[in-house]
C-alpha cells in the first residue's frame, strides 16, 4: 500500500515538473494556430512557472492547516481542470490564463505530495529511500518534457500536450482518495500576511530570473524583507525563521536555486 502511495505522489510530482518544460517545443505551433505574438508565447511558459513559485509556500501552509490529503486532491482537481482548459484554448489570452491555473494546482500538489510521502514512511531509512525516488522522478520529468512534447506535437499537434494530464490526474486523484488517510491537521490558521508577502517575493524573484527585470528583482528583495518582518511578529508563522539558520537547509536551497534558475533561464 505504501508503494502505491509513493507511486501516486510521484505521478503528481512528475506532472508538475513536466509542465515546466513540455510546452516549450509546442510554442511555434501554438503561435501559428492562435496567432500569438512573442510576448504572449513567453507568458504561456512563464505564467505557469511564476504562479507555481509564488504560491508554493502558501500551498504547503494550507496543507498543514487543512490536511495534506485534501490539499493534494484539490491540487489534482485544479491542475486537471486547468489542463483541460489549456487543451480547449481558442486564444492566446485564454491559454495564458489556463496555464496560470495549472500553476495554482501545481503549487498545491508539489508540497502536498512531499508531506504525504513523509507521513507514509516514518522510518528514517525508508523515508530517505522514498524521498530519493520522489526527487529522482522530479529530476527525470524536467528533461522528459521537451522529448514528450516533441513527440506529441509531431504526431497530433499541441493540444494533446495538455490533454495528456487529464486522465493521469483523474487516476491519481482516485488513488489518493483511496490510499491516503486524512492525516493530522496543524491547529491554527493560515498566516495570510506571510502568504501574501511570500507570494510577491517568490513570484517576482522567479520572474526576475526568467525575464532579467531589475524592477522585479528589487520587488522580490523588498517583499522578502517584509516577509521576514511579518514572520518575526506573528505567533503562527508559515515559515519558522529558525529553519533559515540551518546550514543543511541553506545548502540544499542554494543548490536548488542554482539548478532551477539555470533551467528557467534556458527555457525562455
């Protein structure tokens, strides 16, 4: 049963990471069919990444308060519905909005899948193995995106790039409902000021990396400072600041920022 939980959560994580890059090779076809300009096509890619980054911390906080099983199910529902809307898009604006919707669903899924796996594998060694599989699937999804996208576009056009998500999400949602227990909820409420400042900091920071916009970088720094100030004052912070003092945490974050920052720059 725990193996099935791991497979299901990895499927969710795979879709989240796959959709960062899968659309890239479809952009010329999308531009021709939807009469989209370069700026609109850029937002077809960036709209997903920016919204995902902006809401990622909030998605984890919601899972702590509401229960990660429910948030994962909500993430599957939003991601699947937004993917269907992408496949039905009749204009570039429609597609950009639907891609942003995918980002919302992905922000609920990504931290939720990690939390569910952590709860399902309480032992230190087995948890390390499970998280290793989860991380490996994540790493595999990113380079698989252009390959899978290229095959689908060449065989059936750009719309199946998004329709592919729908049946996978449906199966994963059913499996999650049957296999994952409700779990323990953290008492309290979501730190709204922290969530708002974190969303601005993360979203503008990712956009600064993608687009190279100095104003976005300044906004990210200002919002990050505001986030730290808010978290210091609140009784129930969404991110305990002690975590930021951990050498292991900071080292892992530095490696992740370097890897994903390079990926985002190269995917533009």
